C-alpha cells in the first residue's frame, strides 16, 4: 500500500502529466514548431555540390523540406523564402541564430479546398493521383497599390462536393503583420468556369498533371493565371483550349479587387511557367506533347494553336496517352492526331522556342540582377523530366533565341525564383518513396 508520502508524490506526478497533456493539446502549433526546430537541427545541414557552367562555377546547397507533398510553390520577401506545399503546409525558410538555414512552420489558417473530401470520394477510382495531383499549384506574394499590406495569393484545385466536380480557384489574403506572418481572412477571387468531372478524359482520368496554375502580378489591379487543358485536347476528351466559353487551356486575367476575369490568351496545353520582366514582356513555358515543349511570348488575345498546332508529336506513333487508340500502321511516322499545320505552326502565334527532345518545362524567370552579371536578361527555364536548367540568351529586338546552355541539376525542378541578392532558388519535386522529400536548392557563385 502507498504511504502518505508516496501518495502525495503520485498525485503530483499525475497532475503534472495531466497539465502537460492539456497544454500540448491546447498548443499543438507550438509543439509542431518545436518538433520542426529539433528536426532542422538534426537534418537541415546543407548538402553542397559544385557544378561548372559556361561563365560560372555554381555552388548548390540542398535542404530537404520537412513534409512529403507534391506541387506547391516558393516565394520570397527580401531574403526570406516561403514554401507552401500542395497540402497547404506553410513554412518560412531562412537563416537562424546559428547562421544555418532552417524551416519554421507557420500555422496560418488554411483555405478550404475540400481536398480530403475529393480524395475520399475518388481514391478507389483513380488511386494515388487523387492525393498527388489535387492541391495547391502556386503561391504569389506581392504589393498592390489597392491594398495597404502585401498580398498572399495561392492557386489550388477546389472540389465542389454537391456537384462532384472540381475547378481551378484562386484565393487572396493580406499579410497584416510580416514579423509573425499574421494574415487576414481568405477570400476566393476566382473559380474557373466549367466544373470538371474526373472522367472528362477517359484513358487518363483526372488529368490534373496538365492543370497549370501559375500566378504572376500583371499590374496594380490584376494578376495572370495559367490554366491547362487537363488533357481535354480533342483526342482524349473534348477540345477545351480553342473554346472561349471555358477557362481551360488559357491564360486568364483576374481583377483582384472586383473579381472579374477575362481570357488573356488561348490555345495553350499546360502553361507551367509565367514571368513578366521589367519591360513588361510576358514569357510562358509550356508542356507540349513529345518534343513540343515551348517558350512563348504572351500577347493579349493571341491564339497559340493548341491542339491544332504544335511542333510536337505522339509519344508512341499513335495516340499520345493511350496504347490502344488510333494506332498508325506506319510507326516510323510520328504525328499529332489533330495537328492541321503539318507541324509548321502556320496561322497561329508561334513559340519563340520549342524543344525537340524531352524537357518537361516547369517555371521560368528572366534573370534581372547584377550578381550573375553575364546572365542578365537571360531566360532561365527549369525542367522536370530533363532535371536541368536551360539558360537562353534572348534577342528582344528580333524575338529570337541566340544561345542555349543546359545546366544539369539532376533533380526534377518544380519552381524557380531569384532573391534580391541575386541568388537563385529552386523547388524540386518529390520522389516515389515517402522518404524522398522535395528540396529547396540555393544557387550561388562557388568560392572555389
């Protein structure tokens, strides 16, 4: 039996445990921050690699992201880097007091895109794609004169549970306090017209790998948003890109104040990258079919041809996504089934460049800093399949490419930004193994 002293000690121990559990439950965000901090101390030591390019030796520092999540994006405020995962996890990535980079979880309120409901409804039909492809596509932090504070904007798929369909939506909030990253209430400012079913395309159901979703500031009132065709290209489903009655296969201009929107350009397949340089040139990088990835100079109301015009072809000398439709007897001849230009792109706005090999274009930037001075005003396009950066010297006067350098990164690259100090930052893709998280890669000049 317990004596009085032991009973008192047991009572104190029990109350301590109870208080600890209650505090942990009530302060789960603080616990998560502590866990992230401990994890970063152990695992966030930089992995460095030096690679040589035509003009510079580059130092690549790689940092594993704390969560396993596909898509999402990176953005900056000064030298601070912000990462949002495809599952709405939000992190600040910066140097800590020990002069080491670390991730800090920011427990901001999440948008309600109904991802859990979509996954639960459709995972039996489409498997892992329900989780992998549904979620956040991009993030933008910018200043607009019509807002007192900086604005945080994200694009994401949104599931309409009652109608059992999904669309591309854009959400906006103000950053009312940058120091603690306090935000205002989220507002939905756009949803794509025409809600899509998972069987829009038959052979590749829920083709959200072709969703686009890139956001950039256009002017003080508007942003531009790229939306892919979700493989609805006249071969695998209805043709959406050439139909101006929907928002798919388009670049959309959205007024962030009154929520009105309009088609800015059309005839796109899967615009993965958007960038506006200081001279107001709008560049886009776009996934095409085999050998048909593109860089486009975007002009208002122009038709970029898809799916009627492309320099690309089928993947297997027949239907690009299916192994049992529209087989060609002559397998030495590669065609795109609905191309009407004989791969010339005539009568449509032509790209300024198109890859003839497998590239897998993702986001792009125009490098506008003095740090890599020989790269100034160069286009830098990141890639998924080719796992590299493509640096282009672009002749603005004649609208032509003069020089191309391939810089091997050996990682599938999802996003790219440049910091105020001139460093370039990449976001990589996840691997198939749950332990193979995405990475942030910092690129600077090598001192060696």
